């Protein structure tokens, strides 16, 4: 045993010309693989990102801000925010409820339920929109009734909210289920034993424990909600200034050859994506930190 | 409730949380999805076959299948290298690069689509150099492949990373001390350990590529029989008010996606068992 300890303390790689460890690659392999990885990521990730901002600013800063401040562009920003503000909280409530019943109890059909929650991720965005047309469209199940009562869902804001809710459905739940399963229920049992009721236990014990996982799910859910294109495209009807979300407005401007306008709105979405990545990294770091502290206790 | 027999628990809220979960799942996901299957069930078999197996639709299946396969393969190869480099080596900017791998998840697909077109179109950033050489990417099958590679990029990296991090150094040390050279260690010891995760990442990337719409439609040019993907065909049929035709193709796609989802679950189950032994 003592021999092993000394050998790790000496750190053989610090010695010049020392043989490589079994887990180390020769220097040329390291350089080659790092080069390939960096080249691949630069080509497929950095170049498209640079293209968005480069094209948006091609006619100068003035044209950029004129495009961003356009009335239709602002209307699309507003609609995107509305869709996210309804669908994200709805999926948060669902995610917490689903994680509570799946992680805290055992019942038959639990693994089937967990699989069904992931189902929307396996559905093509276009089909996610189509199925709501089949239910609420003029030809759909509820179509005649809706027309009779003058309720518009498809080609209107409610359809956009529904399609957005569908494509972002699993994000919060799939973050919380494994987290709450790993945390167990001991702290909740203790709270109940000490006389807390169910809601008090949830707000004061469970929620503080899951807050980072919840925030992580919300960040991912929100990014997808604001950026969804295919599903929303099917149900929106593309009415300028009324049923255009930001990604749809990008498409319209692009197809009208208004490239500066399209890339200017696209650049706002790219900034949103970058902010999402930064927040996600921070939460991952805090989460890992909290985890380590909890274990240290 | 008799079907969903629960174990006795002192925690309250089982009925409320399960009831809400089932109601929400049913209303948002299951009922609308069943609408697609029921709509198609009302079609005659001949109509169904005519809708899902016409030459134009077959050409779209072929393109979607092979472009997704090629994109997932490229992502499996480069994803393995990227994951290896991010876990094993140290270099400046590594944390930023690691975070950036998720960009295709965070960037709206329409934005990716127009950005890739701006790069590869005839007068684009790279296109202006490539087209004189006779390499056409935008508005060809290669363009579809490039877009699908972009959106599937994170899957292989993200499924491999945790497995690579948990690999015991003893595995490689044992192989080396028994006389294996580095290549033998990688081929016979590391790759078999990584294989289930690699396969999962490949399947996830493939499944995502099959259904992708936003990033492809701008760069593909959408020519019938040549660069038309299956999701676009559904949109085209919808715009022609051919709801039955659109739904029939959707049902074929849904069946394929659910089959893939099942396959991915089986791979993961198999790899967990493989790991325990």
C-alpha cells in the first residue's frame, strides 16, 4: 500500500522524460485530438453564431436598431414573451406535481408514467403543431363547436400557447424527478412528524432542496419556449403583428429578402441562447457546489 | 385508484399530485396525439398507402433517413473526440467550449437555419469560395446533412461525458500492466466500456434529426423529390388542406420515433445491466 501512496505523491509526469502514465496519451495525440475537437466545434458552432451577428450588422448599427425597433418586430417579441409566460409556469406546476407523485410514492404504472412524460421529445415539432390542428382546427374534433361559439384557437394566440406548452412539456419534470428520487423523503417525514402540514412541508422543506434543479429546468424550458419554430409555425397562421412569434417573424423577413431585418431579430434570439448557456453553467456550478456542501455536512 | 395501488405513506398529496399529473398529461399530450391515430384509422387502407407511399413521399423518407444517418454518424465520430478532449485534457477556454456544446439546444432552429444558409449559399461566407470549386452545399442534400449535424451535435458529447468521467483509471492501468499498448487498451478496454453510451447518443441524435424542421427548410431549398424532408412534406400537405394525407405521414413518423424511443430505452437498460456485472 505504501508504495502506491508514494508513487502518486511523486507525480511521475512532472519528471522530464518520465514514461507516460497508463491513462495518458502521447503529446502528439493530445495535440491532434484537441485540434480536431476545436476545429469541429469552431466550424459547426462558432461560425454559425458569428454569421448571425455579422449579417445583422452588415448595413451598420443604424440599420440594425431600425430593424429591431420595427413595430412588427416588437409585436413578435411581445407574443413570444406571452407564450413563454403562460407555458413555462404551467409546465413548472406540472413538473413539480409529477415529480412529487413519482419520487415520493410507489405505485403501479410508475415507469410507464415516466416514459409518457418524455413522449413530446420524441415527436417532430411539425407533428406537435398538427395534432392541435386536428383537435381545434376548423376540420377538427372541436372545430364546429368552436366556430359556433366564436372561439379562435388555431391561427390565434391560444394555439401558439398550446403548441409551445406541448414541446416544452417534459423539461421541468425530467429535471426534478431524478433529483427528488435521489434526495429521498427523510426530511419531509421529519417535518410531518414535527407537525407541519403538507403545504408547509413542500414550501419550507422540499422547495429549498430542489430550487437549483427547478431553476435549471425553467431555464431550459424557457429557451425552448421562446425559440420554438416548427410547432408554432403550423398553428400560427402567420398574421403579421398578430400571430407571429420571433422565430416566425425571422422566417417572414428572410423570405421577403429583408436579410438585415431577419438577422437582427435572429440576433436577439441568439443573445437569448447565449444568456441561457451562461445561466445554465452558473446553475450547474452552484448545484454541484450545493451538492458537495450537503455531502460535507 | 384501485389500479394505481400505492404503498402506505405518511406524506400527503398523493391523490392531488397524481390526479393533476394524469389530467395535464392527458389533455396536453395524450388526447391530441391520439387524434392523429384516430384520424388515420378512419382512412381506407388503399388511401393510406397512396398517402404514405407515393414516389414523392418515398423520396422524402429516403432523404430524411440517409441525411439523419450520415449526420448522426459524423456526430458519433467527432462527438467521441470532443468528449474525450473535454474530459481528459486541459487547455485554456475549456469551460467556455464545454458550455458552448449545448448551443444547438439553446439556439432557435430557425436562427440556425438562416445562419447556415448565410454561410453556405452561393455568395455566403464559405459558399463564395466553395462554389467556384464545384462544391455546392446550400440547396442540396449536403445542406440538409450540415443542418442535421448542427442540431444533433450535443447528444453524443453529453451522453459520453459522464461515462468517461466515471471510468476508473485502474482499467487502463491494468491493461497497460498486462502488456497492452495504448491502441489495444483503447480498442479492447475503453471502447467496449463507452459503446452503450455512444450508441445511445447516436440514436438520440438520429431521432432528433428525423423530426427536425426549422434548421433544414432554409438551407435545403425544398425541391420536391430532391431536397424535401418528411416534416416539410407534412407542412406542404397542410397548406393544401390535405389534412388526411398530412396526418397519415405524421402517423408513419410517430411510429418510427416511438420505435426509436423504445430502442433507446432498451439500450440504456442493457448498458445498466452490462455495467453492474
